[in-house]
């Protein structure tokens, strides 16, 4: 997220009372976990780090039924939850931040209302409807192209959280 919003990342570190060194150490530990052959896979990996999920539900995606597990209570992003989508074989197919059930979507009247770290992919898709989704350049990245009366825009997300909007 620091690639897009270094100031917001600095603010988050202060809010968490964390140093840049601690942030790098946590990221390095997570990268070691991701690459480890012995650390648990699938949902167990996240449970080891985050504890048991707040809920798990079945969701049909096309012809496949997946399990969605999520964790709430994220201090930096109240009203959002961290979701993982599990493929039928138990592997993690997708992970991102999503708006929690019952939490109102921020007012999104125009593209100017798309404020970094204030909305997620689902908010943009719900408001602008004709959104073309594209995978990003890394598994944590996502892009969405939306066309409005004011033009065509590319919204950039990291872990499902809006980072920037550019005119196309």
C-alpha cells in the first residue's frame, strides 16, 4: 500500500505505535510464512495468524461452491473485514478486505468521492455498476475500469482497499 499511499501508511504505523523496522519485520515474517513448506496451508494458515474466523459461509461462484471465511475487528479499517475465499480443494483462491455486513457504504456520488482507504472493490462495483475488473500485477492488487458521464477511470486496489483513481 505504501507504493500508492505512503502518507496513509505512515499514519497507520503511528496509529499502531509501530516503527518502520517493525513493519518490515512483520512483512518479512509473513513472507517467510507464505513460502514455508511446513507452515499450515489454506484456512489454517490464517487461523494461526489471526485466530478463528468470525464466520464462514458457502458462496456459489459460477459453477463452483466456495467457502468464504472472514475476520472482523480491524483497528485500522473499522467496518471492513478480511476475507479469504477457499476453493473446493481447500486452497486459498482469493483474499482481500471487504465491507462488513450492515456497515453503510460511504457516499459515492461521483468519482471525486472515491477516497483512498475509504472504499473497497465491492463499494465501487455497487455504485458504478459498469465496472470492468482486471487482475493486478501481484496477487494482492486489483484494478477496475469504470465509465461515468465524466469519463473513464481506473481504480487501483491493494488487498481490496482503494488506493488511487486515475483518468484513462
